[in-house]
């Protein structure tokens, strides 16, 4: 005997059943938890940023990534086939934004992990891990002082300027080392020193600029990115 198939019968075993198993309360708790922990990551990144240029959009993306990851985990947690498909889809995504500071990569990984924990229901573990990581970053970023080196680039006319420059560096810096030396023209030389300053950073450049024969002196700070 022939049977008729209605529109409801087509989606009865897939669409309606998955909708019935959806828990709005659990999803709201997971998303709100991901948002609050994302705010903590946002604040920690803003307070401990020591790079060249602070990116507000990158910081907001950390918070959104936490919520988006939690949302994805909630969607695939009840379906193995969907989870395998999601892994395959994400594997072809290529993020072409360059990460200059290794700490930015740490924050991205931190946001994804917190989102996974909140989406999977391990909210207490996410809270505990976020608090612990925040304390570690705050202590090491603000309390422990790291002495970054400076690069000093000097151009001078050939003659006795090189000896005068090195004598001045020996008296004004904790430590210095010659990194490169090149002859730009027959009468001009460019040298690059790596130096560890004592107290007054700018005074060294001013003193070297006053050495007879020096045409220019530039000091660069290096902390993962060059800063003039």
C-alpha cells in the first residue's frame, strides 16, 4: 500500500529532534560565562600590554573569539558527524594576520581554550584557569623588569671618531658590543652597536652627536619590534 510523505515527516528525525534537545538555559549560562571570562582576558591584555602599538580591535576580537568558540562547541557537542565536519571546515581556514608579539598568540590560545571549556560545560575549570593565568601574567608583566637592549646606529667620517665613540660608550653604558660596520662612501662609515644603558637613554645620543666627525646617531629599542 502506498504511503504519503509530508513536509513534517522529512524533517522529523533530524531537524525537530535536534531542536527539542536544545537547552536554552544551559546555552545562556555557557555564553554568559564565556563573555565574562572574555572580559577578564580583555582587561588583562589592556593592562599588561607592553608592545609598540595597542590594538583595540584585536583586544575586542579576543572577547568575541571566546564566545564564538563556546557557541561552536555547544553546537557540535551533541553530534559526532557535525563535529568531524566542523574540524574539516576549520582546517582549511587560513589566518593571514601576522602575529608580531608571541604574547598575542598566547592570548588567542587562551581565548579559544576558555571558550571550549565554557561550551563543554566546564565553567568552574575555565574560571579557575583564567584567574590563575591572569595572576601569572600580571606578576611577570609588571613586577619583573626585563632589561631590553638598544641598537645604536652611528654615521661618522673616517678618522678618530670611532675611538671617541667607543670611549664614550664605555663610560656611559653598562655593556656594549659592535654588531656591524660598513663603509657607505669612501669617507663615511656606519656602525651598529648593541648597548645596555644605565639611566639616561637620550643623553647617550646627544653626547655621541657632539663628537667631531659624527653626522648622525640613532638609538632603537628592541623588544620583539623595533621602536625608534
